[in-house]
């Protein structure tokens, strides 16, 4: 639309003016905001931008590939992918406490990001300094961090894709005046694919906070499969726009008796947590059609050995938060 196009033009102009001939880096999280911010900056300054994507091994199925292929194809951005899954998993080893998990993931992320940024500076043959850091900060983020009383203290939110606090960069924040729906329109305007622009929210700490109990590679693999099935069926049923998001949670320390094939099993339950929401501050559980729930349940228990029970979370927020940890 005319307005979206003019927002893009205005921002591109402003970014060029701010950055000049210097270089910038941007952390990509796989989420909409960092992707749109990066695409805008790419449009403005091209090869002066390098994006960094830290794969912490806690992503959902296909997510890293989506950043590596679709995002690069759509924007032509220079991308550095860091596979840090070993590092994150060993840091998380033995840890079950949700807040501790969040802190560890946030801390490791910052370390890996800083290391990547030092490598970019060392590798790139240019006299121009890397002086800018691109952030996908939205208007509601600005308002909330301005002393709001929101739910910020309930959980340590880590916008993985976020920044170290003592960072020596100047920030570029092209989405600072925009709301989420406007960000999506801008993303579309600059040519990002639908799968990226319409993505539902996904927490920075990823599947790490959807495994109740210790996070291990095996458990992540189980959850990734179950989550992919749930997403596939929700998409096939045309429900993506109706629900805000649908976390799938693995109760890794719980076991129950089941019968799969002709044999007794002693497996784990997963919880489906479909919610509707305007802004994630409050939410209601989504009244999904029974046949869709049935398909998800049948497929997960058929296709994912070790998961023998699928349950539905019918709690609103409050009192429950959207994520389980
Ligand atoms: P809760 O669980 O607090 O989640 O009701 C509210 C919304 O925030 C997402 N979420 C996060 N997003 N970093 C993020 O970028 C985080 O650490 C984080 N924790 C929760 C959650 O998916 C929901 O959309």
C-alpha cells in the first residue's frame, strides 16, 4: 500500500543517513521483527550489513534452514551462521529450573554473538568500522521497557537476537515506531516470504523452555517431531491466523503407561497449548475443533515413539502463562 511503501522509503533514507559508509551487524533470531529490520537495513546499505544467526540447537524443525535459505534468497543478505548447539547443550546439562535455563541461554547467546561479531570485524577486508547494531525493537517494546508494570518480572525474557548490555555500538532501530501488524506489512513490502512475515511468536530460548525437566538432545528431537506435526496439522486446517501460537510442551520427567501396537509402553506426555491473544499479555485457550485435535493426537502418538499421550491445556492467561516455563 501507499503508506507501507512510504514507511519503507522513509526508513531506508533514515538508515542511509545514520550509517553512512560504515558497517552494521544484525542478530537474526528467526522471528519476524529481526528479519524485517534486517531486510530494511539490507535494502538501505546492502553489503555494509552482515547478519549473524546463532543456532542454539533449540530451534524447531526447519527453522534454521528457513533463515539460511529463504531469508538469504529473499534479501541477498550476507549471513554468518554459527552452530553453537554443543555449547548450549553442555551449558544446560543437568539444569531443570526454568529461570536458570533462561539465564544460561541468554548468557551463552551473548558470548557466541560477541565472538561472531569479533570474527566479522577480523575477516572483512574493509577500513570501515563495524559501528552499528541493528535491532528489531518495536513500539510496544519501547513502551514496555519505559517503566511499564507489565509481566516483565514474571520471567526473564531473552530476546535471543538481542544485545549485550555493555555493547559499544550505536543502535539502528528501524521498527521503533511500528506495531506488529505494520511490521508484517513492511516485511511484505520489502519482499520477505509469507512464511517469515506471518510467523507466529516463538520464544528466544526456544524449545529449551518447552521441555519440563532437563534439556537433552534426545528430548529435543522428540519435541521437535511432535511440534512439527502439530504445526503441520494446524496449518492444514487453516487455523494459523486464528490462533496466536500453539506451544507443544514435553513433560520429560513424567511417564505414563500406554499401549502402542500390541505392546505396553511407558512413555512421556506432551501438552498442546493453543492460545488466542491480542498482545500475549493476556490469552485464552483456543477452542480448536475436536477433529483437528484428534488428528494431531493420533499422528504424534503414531509417529513419535516414546510419546504415548497427548493432553490439552485449557488454562487462560492469567493464571497460566502461555509458555510453561
Ligand atoms: P508468557 O509465557 O510469558 O509468554 O505468557 C508471552 C509471549 O512471549 C513469548 N516468550 C518469549 N519471547 N523471549 C522472547 O522473545 C523469551 O524469553 C520469551 N518467553 C516467552 C511467548 O512465546 C509468548 O508469545
